[in-house]
């Protein structure tokens, strides 16, 4: 009996090992794509950092400047920025490796949705980063410089802290611009109906201001810059979810099941 059980378990173990091998290969390919882009960009790491720091440098007062408080900061900070840029550029390849690994376990209809969702998610994330760089950064730095002027203090910022702040803003606004995708997925999978998503709109508005108060600097204008796009994008997601559910008859099926 034990030998028979061993024979039955052997294919399962082989399948599990083959999945682990495939996962390892996918991770290696994803990491190699990021490393390849990084090696192509690392020579221009100082230039990439200057591009990132441009919104701050442009709004610094006459005596304001960027400083380095760590001995190795002038080397590792630009390299870290370049690595993040390489990850963003290679992200489609990374997402493709993830999709290729999970695709065999998806239904045909789900496979058709993966590519549009991944492409739109990547595009919206880039839009969020662009919004932070071109709109949010100049506004925040201008406001901060205005606060410093009456105090009679010089505005000097450590480059490592600035990069941490910039990456936090990129992540926050990139995630904010993913709200329409999240709403469509929730409605498309039948987790929450579009009607229910409309009902919780007041809670979403309160949550948007709460999130912006935590993420952005402690001034009202900076908080509004994040809260308003979050609310608008939620409304866009409701419209897109309504179109998607009507097209696939998801809302009707959910109503029939509850009835």
C-alpha cells in the first residue's frame, strides 16, 4: 500500500519541482532584464540623479543647495536612483514573466484580460509618476521654500533624504493612478458590485484625505494635490467598471444570484 501511494505521489512531486524550476527561471530572467537595463544606464547615473533633483534645484532659493551627509552618499544615491529607473523601464518584462508563470492556471477568458490589465496598469503607474514629477514636486518645493523664507533659514537638503522623499511620492501617486484598475477588477470579479462601490463613495472621499494627510507634507495644498486625483480616479474607475460589467453581463448575473 505504501509503494502504491509512493507511485501516486511521484508525479505530483515532479510537477511541483518543475514549477519551482520554472519559477526560478522566470525570476532569473526578470532580474537579468533589470540588471541589463541598469548596466546600460549606470554610466549616466549622475545625469539621471540631476534630472530627478531638477524640480527641487529649480525652486531652491539663492543660498539653497543639496548636501551629502554620508561619506559614500555621492556614489550610492545616484546608483540607487539608476536602479529604480532600470526597474521601471524593465517592468514590462518583469510583468510578462509573472504572467507567463501563472497563465497556464488561468481560464481562456482570464488570459484575454491579463494583457490589457497589465498594459493599462503600467501606463497608469507611469502617468502617476509623471504627475508627481511635473506637477506635485514643483508645487510642494515652492510652498516649502515659501515657509522657510520668513524663518530666515537656508534650505539645504541631504540627497539621500530627497531621494527617499521622491521615491515615496512616486510610489504614492503611481498607486493612486491604479485606482481605476482596482475598481474594475473588484467589479469584474464580482467581489463588489458597482452599485455598492457607488454607495461607499463618501467613505472613499474621507479615506482619500486621510491617505493624503499621511503621505504628503503637512500643508493643506499638498494634501489636496493627492486627495483630488484619488477621488477623480475613483469616479473614472466607477465609469469603467460600469461599462465593463454591462458588456460582460456581470452585474446581471450577480443580481440573479442574490435573488
